C-alpha cells in the first residue's frame, strides 16, 4: 500500500475541504453509534460488565474503557491514513498481510452476533413499550437498517448527525430525572459500597473495551474526511468520551437499584418505570431504537463498503443501490432469526466475552506492534526533507 503524506492529503482535500464536523466529530459519532446501540442503550451491557464490580468499581471500569477507546482509535485512524485503507479488508491486508482472512472470518461472525443482539434488543423494546410481539420490533429495526444502508455514505452520515442530538439530549434528561426521583438512593448506594476490587474492575473494563473496539474498524469509511495526522489524533481522542459519557450517566443511575437490577433484561426500563414519567419512557425507548438503528447501519454499511471496494478493484465500478439492498437484506435476515431464537441476555453474556479475546488477538495486539511501526515509519517519511 502506498503511503500518504499530510501535505498531499491536505492538497487533495483543498478543493472541497471537509468540514470540522466531518473531520473531528463524525468519526466519534459513528464510533459512538456502535458502542451505545444494543448493549448499554438498553442497559444490558452495564449490568453485564460494570455492575458486577460494584458502584465504585463500575465507575473505574468505565473510565478505563474510555481511555482505552481513545488510545486505540487514535492509533487505528493514524494507521488507516498511513496505509490509505478506508475499508476493513484493505486495512487488515496492510496490518496482517495474508492473515487478513482470519479477520474476515472473525468480523463476519461478530457482525452476525451484534446484529442479532440489536434485533433482540429491538424486539424487547417493542414488547416493553408497545406490547408488540418480539419479532415485530426486530423486523422494524431490520427495515430501518435496510433503508439507510441502501443509499450509501451520505444517508449514513446524515443519520449519525441527527440521531446524535436525540441521543445526548435524552441522556441528559435521563440523568436529571434520575437524580430528582431517586437521587437519595444513588447517594446511599455509593456511600455504602465496599472498596472496589482492582482485578475485577480492570478485567471488566478491559473486556468491554476489547470487543467494542470493533467500532474503530466499522467507522473506517468516514475517515476519508481526515486531512492530516492531527485530524486523526483529535478525532480518535474524542471517540472515548463521546461513546462512554452516556454510559457513565446511566451507570450512576443504576446504582440506585444495585444489585437487583443486574438481572433485568432491560435495566433502562426498570429505571424509567421508577421515574414514573410515561411520556419520557416513550421518548427514551425511541432514543434507544435510534441508537440500535445507528449501530446496525454502522455494521452493515461497513460490510457493504468492503464489498464495494472489492467490486471496484475487480470491475472498476461501484456497487449500486440494488446490490446494497440485497446484501443488507441477506445479512440481516439470518441475524434476526438468531435474535428471535436466543434472546438479548444470552447473546450478550455468552457471545461478547468470546469475541473480546478474538479481537485482542487479531486486531489490538497487531495494531500495537505492526501498526505502531507503520505509523512511525510514515511519520519519519513525511518529516524527511
């Protein structure tokens, strides 16, 4: 793969220079979409990975995951620019050489898992909020994902931008209502908490990071807007806080009902019922559905972009809207069957921990060794007179 210099990237982008939103915030919003949707948007990942460490241990685990996300995204974005790799197949061909096939298999299996999780979560939300059969909520999500992924990058980026306003606004209200409704219970939970077990919170925070760092790969298509290594560093550093601030706010609220809330399929619905604001309960569930939609769109769009890149190399033409629709439909149909068959708790509890180790082996470790070397080499060549 040829190297790209900051000067060349800046010159190429000058005619239609990307906006600051596209360069700095869009990667983080796309990354946030995958991390939030399906798991901690429903509260299920919070119950699975943070609450077992206790109130203070959970806070430490969230802060650790935030730092690791930012560091890994910075390195991923820098490597993607150095290798000019903005789809996951070319990225891993540059990182792993012939071993990219291992990543391809792991990625497809993990996408199947996370789409099944999103489908199960949408089904649970439809049942809790509207009394629908689980399959109805799952089908509604599938239709939404297909609509956005069919029309490519522009439609996907617009979704990330506008859904972000809804998500952060609703989480801010959620935190306010939690403190005004049962803030005394939250304070009591933290005051009575035993000292955190360092081994427990570090392991849980590291595990959560390990499988969610897939989001750094899913956002590769939007990195084409980066014009310099400085852009890559800023955009990567923002990813951790954008993804994990809502998780911290949500976790603090769950402490009011710790430890019983750990067994709830939808911990978010438990908290919303305690707030006793039906209008806000509906708004929150709409926000969660939008988060699931963003996450599903991110995963399927990344797969479409990988197919598009391969098609361009072999045929010299992009894939059209019809091909994107058929690919999305085929990928989603099998995943939604898994969602209906196994349910949300089983999918998150069993599948995510296994893939955390897979992603560490085929992505994080190579990125911190081969990737660092490639980034440093590119920096030296760029700086050379």
